[in-house]
C-alpha cells in the first residue's frame, strides 16, 4: 500500500453514510470486461447543468474536507460528478449526494487496463462536470490509465474547463510531476540518503492541469514526516533538467487547497500546507550520495488563514514570509519536520 487512503473516511458520522447507502442505493452497472464497475446515484435536487469553472481541489488525505468537495460541486455548474478509483466501492456516492444535492454522482471503479479502455467509462468522463480521484495506490492509476482512453478523456475534460480534485493517492497524480510509487513508497530518510533510490520514482505530464505546471504534490505531509522526501523530489526534478525552479505542495491530513481559476489558492481544514520552491540547482544530487541542496523557500499556510498563494506567480497575499530551508549531508535545516 503506497498511500493508506484506500478506504474512504468521511466528514460526518459513519452511521449516516450507512443509512444513506441503504435508503439511496447506487445503480450498479458492470461492463463487458471484469476491469470496470460503475455505481451511479441521481441528483437529489437536479438542475439544468451550466458551464463548469476550471478549479482544482487538492486534499491531503486522512479524512475528507467537506469544503473541498463543495468547492468542486459549486464550480461544476451542476451535472454529473465522476469519482475515479482503483479499489474500494461507492462510498463517495452518498457523501457527494448529501453535500451536493444538485449533482448526480458516478463512481467509476477501474481495476485493469481493459477497464480504462471501456466505452462506458469514456462516456461518463466525456460528459462529466467534475472529476474526483480517490485515494489508494497511485501506481494503479499510472499503470492502468497511461496511454489508455481514460487518461486522454481526463485531460480532454480538464482542457474544456471541468474542475478536478484528488485525495491522497489521487492528489499525487494532479501535478505536472508525480511521485508514482512504482516501487512502493519511500521515506524521507531513504530519499535523503540516496535521491536516486529506485523508490524515488517520478513521472511527468501524466495529467495536464495548466495551473499545476511545474508542481509536484505530497500528502499526509506532517503526520508522516514527508518534508525530506518532497525536497528530494524537487531536487531530482531540477537535477534531471525537468525544471529550473521546481515547486512542491505538501498537504497535511484533513486539509485541502482550493485553487481558483486565476491560480489563487486558499487553505482550508485542520492542518497546514507547505508551498515549496527550489531556487537553485542542488549541490549534490547523485546516485548513492547524501543530498546537498540550498535555496529552498517554504511558505507555510494553515487552514482558515486569510493568506492565499497564487500558483501562477507563486506570491502570497499577505502575512506569510518565506522560510529558507537547506539540506547538507542529507540533513534538513531551517524548517522543523
């Protein structure tokens, strides 16, 4: 298990979810192959669908953030929310049904590359008014979607302005760069000791969200002490020539970043978000060598703060000063983990 959010944790009592699941059962449709199952639930208060707004909801895992889901629904213009996952069930259907009564919701469970080519999944994505990628293991998304119609249809939806969000593993694939967990997860200690450890597996351009250009994301950030590995991800992106000034967003559990169409990002929830930029090439970033890199700058913004950060300009509105962070011989200085 790369990201431990395969079972969805919801923001209201589990008893309510169970009751809703009984009273409002999803319609289940299996495709011709064994790699796809679809669960659909009609809107409680349907409206004529309008035009969607291209926003992004980045959710850190460890529990859903109602404000993030409502943000997606509010910007969907009505219509169908498509939840994508590679494991689990339809637990998001009653959750969205409660929070977003004007939207229908379809959970698309894809468990094989064949499922990612199925016309039923493609049709739902082609008509989606919002897309949400659930947690679990992000390598399932990379290996099953890459080069298949599902990947193309998600990117086509983004291009026409459909809002998109993700939690935990779903968050991991929303940046231009992604930690794919191709060889399982990696700890900060492992990554700092060897930035080219096979576990430091990075992908690029898996999804094409313009406002997420130049960015890699990480979840469960403070709780799992992931600052070190995220610094390594940025150092690798720089060392490998993918970006001169790579940026990263590390999000705590039960916390989310709501990104508006103009790039303005607001933090909501119980924890904090770390906006990281590497402003110079690392000194030492090589196989089997301890990382040495200066020039990191970190903005820390807590949930509910009046401060915002614009992802396009990478500037804060007010009240937050960048914290300089350095790594020498694999040790971090400047920002406590």
